[in-house]
């Protein structure tokens, strides 16, 4: 079975963690425009970026940054 990221949860996580886009930019150095692209599902972040963001937001793992869908069931 194979999974792919479905929807980015950054908008929801901003509310849950109290860390907004500007703060996340300052903590990680990721441009705000890029964070906006992730949050609005215009692009999908790579693994290293997901780990960086999840650690900055103090999430237990980077899988929480997305909802996931099954794309290939065996």
C-alpha cells in the first residue's frame, strides 16, 4: 500500500500551536511565500522541510503536517 500527502494542515496547525506563518519563517528561515504555498496546497514540502517545520512547531512527527490518502492498495 502506498500513501501520498493529500492536504497540508499548516493553517490548522498555526491555530493549534499558536505559531503563525511569520514566526515559523523567523524560526526556520523558510520564506513566508514558500510557507504560504505549502499551507494553500500549491506545492508539497519535501521530507527535510517537513522535519524542520515539525520540529519548529514541536509536533511529535512530520506526518501531522498533512492528511494522507492511499494511492495504491495491494
